[in-house]
């Protein structure tokens, strides 16, 4: 049985070969690739609609296969997995943390109150800095909303 890794490696080999070609030949190969991908996407879309009507469990089972899932994801026919809300908030906080630490401050997650509120606590020098409101709105809040568009309120807890 062929693995996803082997198939991707084979594609990478062909891409390396094509990258050496002159631009006109590369454009033809890329056009052919796009046409084949469009054909596959349309066929997969129709197949999914048909299978969905007949047996949703069968479709779910098929998507568990890494190659099937990878191809459906490539064609944007399934959604990529999303991390739980709390983990995405932590990722956002980790993004702003270096800036805060450069001023001897930090931020800690106090609570995630679904569906749309996050409570944080500024610590260290950030907790009593005159610019803490700006830090919260322009740094922390923007980062959280970038990672978690469903969040509308970021509240600083004293």
C-alpha cells in the first residue's frame, strides 16, 4: 500500500524536474495540473454529495484515511481541524508574550467564557503600566481575535 509520504515525495520529484524547465513549458505543465485538479475536485464534490445522501457514516469512515483526508483538504472539500478555543487563545498569548517580557511583564489567561469572552491578567510591570490599556487593546486583544475570530470581548482582570 502506498503511503501519503511516498505520494508527496513523488510529486515533489516531478516539481523539481519541472522547476528546471523554461517558463513556457512550466506554464503548460502548471495549466495541465490545474485542469486535472479541477476535474478531480468536481468528481470528488459529486461523489461526496452522493455518498452523503446514502451513508454519512461511510463518508466519515473514508475521511479517516490520511490520503483521502489529505486530498479532500487540498481541494477544500473538508475543513482543516481547529484547535479547541482555549488552545488558540494560548497560542495568541504566546505570540505577544515576548514583547511583554521585553518590558518585564507578561499576561496570563484567567478564563475563557464561551461563546465570546476571554479574561486575562497582566502581570509584572504590565499590571501597573500607564500603557496597559493600549497593550491590552492593540496587542493582546488583536492577537486573540486573529486566532479566535469568535471572541468579541477581551477583559483585563485586576
